[in-house]
């Protein structure tokens, strides 16, 4: 079956630091990959997505590249802000049931 | 309108109560989902509706009863819940259920507490 593995958090950074949150997956076929963000007390919001190998998704300074050879979709941001503090979920969708990773909490200090 | 709305935002109920959660979207999406999310965990899929018909029930106890009255509305009827059912209940929608490349749009959730 499909699965998504995310690095365990929390990830704690100072403002303006570089962010990487690792995500690897196992899937049959050609899944689409997503990053969702959940701020405290809210639902999940799509951050970015990539639907085929070598695609790069980007939004609000965040980027992730669909790497089929390493089955990875790592999330990166060059300079984090306090407002980026949230839980980030990597997800894949190969059939019609999405599979979510465990989530990684990001805490950014001023 | 790219929004999924959920009511109520918070709900406290006793184990003998009957209550309902409501979800609405006006994006023309034909797939709608109910998820349960416990603290510090990913969402767990409960039900999927496709074109107003129940297509997936992830072995959810019968005290949870979903209903899709039309293509914009999704309800979750609750009866005789247990304290361990306390969680954030998220509704989501997507264009269709079998398109792997379409993202889901999530509502803000209903925070349910069962006493």
C-alpha cells in the first residue's frame, strides 16, 4: 500500500533560518504529492503540490521537488518567519484515498 | 468561492445526546470527505461521498452516520458517542474522488468534546 514518512518534529528554528522538512513516500503507479499546512485551531490548507516527476511546486517562498528516483518530496524555505510556525503534512494521492504523513511541527523563534 | 465551511465550530455533548455536524461547499466539487483528527496526529479518513453517494466507509462505528443531501452539503450525525470520540472533525472536498492530481480543500473543523 501507499505510505508517507516525514521527519519527526518539532523543528525549532530562529527567524530567517533555512528550513528543510524531509518527506519520502512509497507508492505504486504515479501519485501526486502535496504539502499541507495546519495553523493552530484551523483546518489544513494546501501549500503546494506536484503531479509528476521533476515537477517543482512553490508557494509563499516554500518549494518542493518531486524526485521519483529518491521517492522524495522535501519541503524547503530559504528564510522562515515566526508566522510560518505550524504543522506541515506531506501527502500523496495515488488512487482516490489520500495518504498523509504524521505531520512535522515547525516552531520559529524571533 | 473557494471555501469549505463547517458548523458548529465547537460542540460539547453528553454520551446520550444526538447532534449533527454540517459542512458546505459551493465550488462544484463532487467528492466530499469526513476526517477525524486527534491532537498531534494526521487526519484519519472516515467517509467519502462521490456524486452524493457513499463510496468509502473506513470501518467507522455506527454511532457516526453520514448524510449527503445534495452536492453542496455534507452532514455527520452523532449519537451515543464515547469520550474517546472527542477530536477535531474535518470536512474536505475535491473536484472528483478519483483524480489523483486534484487537491482537497479543508474546512476549519468542528472541535467536538464528549463528556
